[in-house]
C-alpha cells in the first residue's frame, strides 16, 4: 500500500522564467532554494513543497514537448493550503499585485472550505485553499 501525505513538488515547464520566478516569489511568497542552471532547473520552496520551473526551450524542457500556451497547459491547477487563513488579507494582497479573486466554498482534502482561484503569468491554474469549515456550517 502507498500512503501519500502531501505534495512534495510540482514541475512546470515555462516560457518566461523571470516572470514566473517573480510571481511565485513576490505574490505567493516562495523562496528560491536551488538553481541548477546547467540543466535548466530552478526550484522554489513554497511551504513544505517545491515548485520546479523548467524553461521549455532548454534540453530538459524540450523533453516535455511543445511549450505551454493559452490553449494548452501542463497542469489544470495546483492547490496550496494556506494557514492561517485570512481571506480579506489574501484578497487585498492579490489586489496589490493586480490580481482579482473571490472567496468561494470548494471541496478539498479535508472537506469544504474557503478558496480563491487565480492563475500565474503563464495561465496555470492555482487555488489558495483554507481550512475546512466548521461541521455545523450549511455548506460544509
């Protein structure tokens, strides 16, 4: 039996490395952890997981085929658990970066709870997921 606890890392093939690093660092608070420029791998720490960015025009990136674009992506969305959850502060922070969002109740690994959908500069879907609602809430 295999028991999975959480996300270890996600690999995204990217067209604009600088824009993607800036987004994950400045908007979502990731920190550059490891750069392996000789193979084209840039690893950012986000919580307990890593986001690996691989430029699509490098030998490593070309292994994945055509670069992602508006009509085709490598990922539907990545859900990041956000704790502590302060929905209004999250929306204000996103607005400071020119990103609109709204809080909706969506189902996740621990049940229904608040979440905000957004996209990164290359159109990859992201979800900022809060904790589950209390059991007595109607939409929980």
